[in-house]
């Protein structure tokens, strides 16, 4: 399976918006036509996004029928039961879930170290999956999973949360359609203040917080520029009084005609407000800051896409939920109404870039 460069992403991705113009960044309105509901279950409650994903599929009752949740760890199950997302949920064993008649898909929301092994069992059972991020520490295992899923015509949707963010959709359209000219730089920041509990959850992973948080922006970077020629990772531990977690990291991505940086910190006061994604080209710049709720500024040297030269604060449609559009798309793909948004080649390239940026040796 070969990696795809940016131009190939543009021509092969169903996610690319088709036409220029002011209104194209807005997501398509959900159809009111009644569809077959996807029968879905969830395995795992330990992932940071687990409760949010379950809450979303329960909310989207027009798209999903939730059959139950698997959590073999009694302590995690008791903790989850205190969360409203799991209220009145049916708890199942994995064997019961996978044997459920008519089951279409599974949300894989375990600890990261269990994601790929759990995903493999679901794919082996003939089920499409929404696989949360990042896709484990073994690139070879992820490659094998994607190959089997492709052979079985099953969907593997990765859980990168900015793919359906309206600001990122606008940015991808502008990049695809050349509004910014030749892109020469991308800058991304993912920052926050993590609790001791959050830090402890990430201690087992060699890649630190670049692995956990930076992956979201690396996904967006690969969407804009493709796979980098080389990646230089830098890691520091600021809170040595607490642990040895790499909590202040930087990765530099080299391209033939561009440089990109992704910075991650979990020691920054009110860091979430300074999360940003900036794309610079010879004809203009897009700045998304903050990322949620998103605010976007477009600056152009010459008119493009219906926008005059100058600086524009772009009005963005309100988001009904971080995962709503993503999981609606998942349902549509599983029903066969549309093709998957991102290719297996894209997802594999993203995973390689994440591991390199995190300083994790590739396991081939």
C-alpha cells in the first residue's frame, strides 16, 4: 500500500469540496428522508473521547440504534456508569456484542494500547469500525488492519475530531482550490493544562503528548501538504516534579517547498484558547484560532473564491456537536450511501507522521 501525496489526496478524496464560493464551507444539511438506522455498539470506555462518541450516537437516533457497550474492567464500568452518556445503557460482553444479530458497526474506544487488537476482532467479525486515535504504536499492525478491512469492503473511520470542523473544511477547500497560492508553511499548536490523572493516563506511551494530542493537527497537516519527506521531533519534560511525561514537544516537518511545525504543550495556562492551525501561501494565509469554537481569518493578496484582496473574518456555521457530522458521515458510509472521506493511504501516512513526530521507532 503506497502513501499518497497531496495532489493525489485532492483527486481521490470524497471529502474534497467540489466548487468554489462563499457558501461551500458549510456542511450539507442532513436529509429529512428516513434512512435505515445503523445498529452500533461500543467497545471500551477508557479513551478520552469514549463518552462523547457514545453520547453522540445516542443523540443521533435518526442515524443509529445503540445496542450496548462493552467494558470488561469493573472499575472502568463503575466509573462510566456515573457519566450521563452511559445512563440506562445495556452492558454486554464482547462476545455478546459481536454476536448481536444485524450489528453493522462498532465504536472502538478502549485505551490506546488496546485499540488495534480490538479493532482487528471487529474487522474479523465483518464489522465496520469507528477507530479512535491515535492508531496504536505499531505501524505494521495498522497497515495489516487496513488491508483486511479493504479486502472485506469494511469502513475504518479514524476519530480525528477536526475533519468536520467548519473552519478546517474551509481551509481544506482553500488549499485544494489554490486560493492561497503555493503553500510554504503550516503552523499548528495544541495546548492545554493537564491534570495529574490525565498525565498518568499518557505515561505508558513513549510518544508523550505529541502522540496523544498532536495527532489531530498532524492529520490536518497531511490533508493539506501530504506526507513529509522528513520529520524532526523535539521533546522536553517540564513538570519533572510530577513525572517523566514528554509534556512540551515540537515536530518540524520538511517538504520540498515547505516547512511545517506542530507544537504540543500540556502545561500552558488556558492553552486551549491558543490552539491554532495556520496555513501560509504565496497568495494568502488562513488562521484558525481558537479551534473550538472555531474562528477563522482569511487574508488574500489577490481576489480568490469570491473574496476580495484583504483580510476577512469568515462567518462559520454553528456546530451542533464536536462529533455529530463525523458520525453522520460514518453512518452514511456504512449504509453505502457515500464513499469514505479519507483513503487508507491517508490514514496510514498520518500514522507514520505521528510516530515520527513523537519520536517513536517504527515497528515494521
